[in-house]
């Protein structure tokens, strides 16, 4: 819903997109990538987390809009209005009860002038959308995640983080990672990710488009899936990725292990699985585990849906565990752990070495994604191809894929 509405509005400002975003052109080779990395490293920005002010309005009533509402309510920040082209439909939804949901054409101009509009859309290019909204009369437009970042002392949602200036190690390690990607599209997406995180610049590579629909199941993975896969879904949330895996394999697989530490999310995941045919549901087990490098007590902030995670803001402590200790045998390992992907990978070293799974790990929740997570994979996994793909805008949806060479030769 939000993707269609955002795309429609952005199309109205198509002529402005080139000016707002930087069109690099073709996907880049190794030499071009290093030159562009130096540009990012040498540049600077005065952009920073945006403290909210009233009246605060949200643009976009899709999944991110709902997350934004929950986040702002959790930190005690009021929402004056929700703007969405599907306002009539959203107004009747219980998810938006108690809020004023308005179509863009019905927002008074004086409100557009005074309000801060937080864009809760990452499925379309941000700069084109921002340009279109400003042309429509909105004076103050920011990405929602830049607002969320100002509440990090109270809430762990971290998708709006800003990368610090690169030191010599950052520059050298990032350059080495760029050199080891298996294709130019990976280098393009890595640089696009870095430009947003470091400078809040939106770069576009014409031959490396952002695909928002195939996260974890890119063509390079899909073509290798067999009918005996053992899928380990670390960070299963409500079970949506499990449903996509079942669709990708047409129900032909060996087993699925779904790891979800948040109690409320785990309950919904179990309900999702219970609705499946018995012959499918019987091959899926759900595990309550908080993944880490080693077993230790960590503060856990639960009850936040997507954003539940190990965080200093957590009110309770939980004993973590490792993938190695679970004695699983995955052939496909997916990790979406709100920033704990690298510790979880380190705690899966033996499992990965023994079973050599395809790996898909999100890398956009903290600065481990700049180089540490891909570098660890590249240094510790022999005989693998490494890819990076962006599946969202505003520096989100970044996933590193590690694919065993032998899967290509099977």
C-alpha cells in the first residue's frame, strides 16, 4: 500500500529526482569503487538525528508507518496526523484507531507549513519523494528513522544510525571488502549504503537497481535451492520469512528451525505455523533463544516487535546462547537480529564449517555493516562467493549473502 502511494507521488517529481539523488550511472568495477569510496571518506555532512517537534505528522501508513506509531507512542511522542493516499481504508483499520488519518489533498496548507512530516516509507527512493512532498507544500520533511535516532537513549530502534567519519582502518578494511565482492552490483549497493549512512546522500546506480521484493531470496539464492533444504530462520518474528521460504521451495524441504526470543512475536509465529497444512507444520520447530557469540547474561528489550533486541535499554536480563550449542544442521541460514548478526555468526562458527550453509544476514542495524560483518565472513569462510544487495532505501534492507561454491557445481 505505502509503496504504491509513495511511487505515485514520487513519479510526479520525476524530473527533480536527478537533482535530489546522485546518479552514478553503471554499476562499478573495483577501480571505480575505490575511487568512490575515497569520495565518501573525504566528504562531510552536517546532518544529524532530528529531534521531533509538534505538530508531528507521519507520511505512510504501511508496515513502517505502524512501526513508527508504536515507536513514537513508546517514547511518549504524540502524532498529530497520519497522511496516506489510502486514508479512507486506513481510517477503518483498528491499527490506526485514535489517530487522524488524512489523504494528502485534504491536508490544510497552514498545517503543511508548520508541521514536521516524518516519512515512513523505505520502499521508494527518499529524495524523489521528499522533493514531491515539498512541491506539494510541506515545509519540513525528514526520514522517520532520523527522528527515531534521537530517542536511542530510551528505545533501541537503530535503523537511523549515522556512520562516524572513517579512520584509516575503516577506509582500508572497507576497501578490502569492496574488492572481494563477487560482482559489481554488490560494490554499487555497498557504496550506496555507505553514502547514505555516512553523508545522507542518496546514490543511484542504473544497472544495480534496489529490489524491495526479494530480500533473502535473490535469484542467485533461488536457483540453488534444493528439495531437502534445512532452513534456519534466526529472528523469525511472526513467521513471514518462513512463509516466503515455503513459497520459494513450493513446500519441498527437509525441516525449518525458527528462532525468536521475543515472547509476543514468538506466539504470533506459532499461530502462523499452526495455520499451515499439518504435513508442513510438522517439519517446523520454534525455538526460544537469544543468539550471541557465547552464553552470557545480556539486557534484552522485549515487547517491541521488529525492534526487540539485546540493548542497554532492556529492563530484563536473559541468558544468551549460540547457534553452535543448538546442534542444528542448516543448509540455509538467515539472520535478522537487529544488530546482533555478527555476534551470532561468531557463535555459529562450527555449524557453518560443518554444514556450509547458504547465509543471508542483514547488515543495516549498526556500523558492523560498514565492513566488520562482511569482512568476518570473507576471512572465515573458504570457498564461498560473497554478494551484497540493498532491499530498501534510506540505508535499510542491506543483506550480505555468502554462497558455497560447491552449491554452484552440484
